[in-house]
C-alpha cells in the first residue's frame, strides 16, 4: 500500500510531466525550432505562475503532502521536519494552519535560493552548446530532456541527503562549512573565458566507452539504428543531454545543501528544486542574451552562499536569539536585489573609459 507521501509525489511528478510534454510540444507537429523571445517569455511566466500557485496550495492544503489528518500525526511530522514550529495543544486546526504556513514559507524561500543559484547554469549551458557546436533549434529539446534527467538525479541526491541528516545531525555543520568555503571561493574567483573540449569531457569519454556513439548528428534523433546490421547507436545530441544533466547535478552540490538550511523536509526541497530549474530552463532563451549585464550577480551569489553557510553553522544560537525563518527570506531578497541594482547603477570601468574617450 502506498504512503501519503508517495501518492502525492507520484501525482506531482505526473503533473510536471504533463506540463513538460506541453512545453516540449510533443503533441504538436512542429519540429525542433529556435525559441524566440515571445515563446520563452510565455513559458517562463507559466512556470513562475505555477510556482507561486504551489505556494498557496501548500499554505492551504499542505497537509496532503504527508497525509496529516490527526494531531498525533501532525506532532510526528512536526518533530521530524519542523521542530521550530509551535503547535497549539488541543487546537488541531490552528496547529495545522501554522504548520502549513511554515511549509509554504520554506518552499518559496528554497525556490528563490535555487532559482538564483541556478542562474550560473545559463553561462555553463551556453558554454556547452558553443563547445559542442549545437544548432540553436536543438537547444530547447536538449534542455528539456537534460533537465528531466537532472531532476531524477536530484531526487536521489535530495532524499539521500535527507536520510543522512535524519541519522547524523552533525552533517549540517559539514554542509555549512562547505557553503562558506564555496561562497568565499566564488567571491575571489576571477572572470576567465573557459573552454570545454568535447572529446576529452569526462561524461563523453565515459559514455563513448560503454555506448555505441554515432559519429555525426541525425536530425531530431537521440538514437539511430544502422541499416546495414540494425545495430543501435546513440547520437551526439544524446551525449549532450547527458552532459547537461550531470552538469546540473554538479551545481546541485551547492544549492541542495543550501536549501536544507531552510527546511529539513525533503519533499519541500524537491518541489522547490523542480519548479526552479524548470522555470530557469524556460528563461534561458531570453536571459542568455542579457545575463552578462548582471556583473555583480556572481558576487551576490557568493554572499548568499556564505550567509546560508554561516546560518547553518550557527542555527542553534540564532534560534535562541529569536531568528525567524521569514528573516532568511528577507535577507536573501535583499542580497539579490542589491547585486542586481548595483549591476544596473555602477558602470564597468572599461565601458566608462570608452565613453569618456568618445567624448
């Protein structure tokens, strides 16, 4: 018999798959095509709207995730995932409302963290596509299937991490120290033009060793069967999908521990991850042309990671001082807002010098 969590998870997965099918255009006769600004904007708006709608769903119907129907069950789930939430003895309705409000807050905070940290993925995806010589009309198909694979990998990563945290609570300090280290490293990292050599990429070398790889691309296909001997091959497009999926997982090494500082509930972590990376995939097509203008975004992300890491390391002291979960949301919004405003208001020295020379 399926548990309430499993039933809800399967329903959520089915819903996401349906929206992905519509997004990919599987039901239409339209072949792979270049995604223009209008289409990208529409689907980005759809994913953001769905993400916000899910916030209100959790706030009003969050009990469905864990199948909470009694005060005893609520206390059990609260002890396991949200021991900072105060329940009201003898008042199940009020206690459930407080628990659901906390679920919704943790979800939207985690969503914002994941969304902002995944912004760096855009730079890497552009680098991958340019290095592998991918035609622009294949971008959407590769990103959809690549990120679908990434979601599966993140699912394993998230629930494994949750199981470890439940058994070994001290791991939270390792996560915190790692995030502080990553944030400081990102802050001092120099901007350099990176290159990816397709033939020496670890994923490509591994896949080429165990899979039959076709030497050239076949329009719109990930697999092809050779006519002479009916042998099945994977195309270079399929290899790029694998590269995208594992690249996203590498980024998740930073972002998933960061969200675990916000919530211990693996389902909330997973929901926020799915909505964030699916929404960012849609935004790729118009953000890719302007993302370079947000030159202080990487600095903001470095500060964000450092803040979350410090929060994880000092969580017990912060709770004693009355630090509420909503404060994290305010600080995260402030960090991102300042980095974006600074990018707009402070011109680059090179560009400023060029303008002065022209005058």
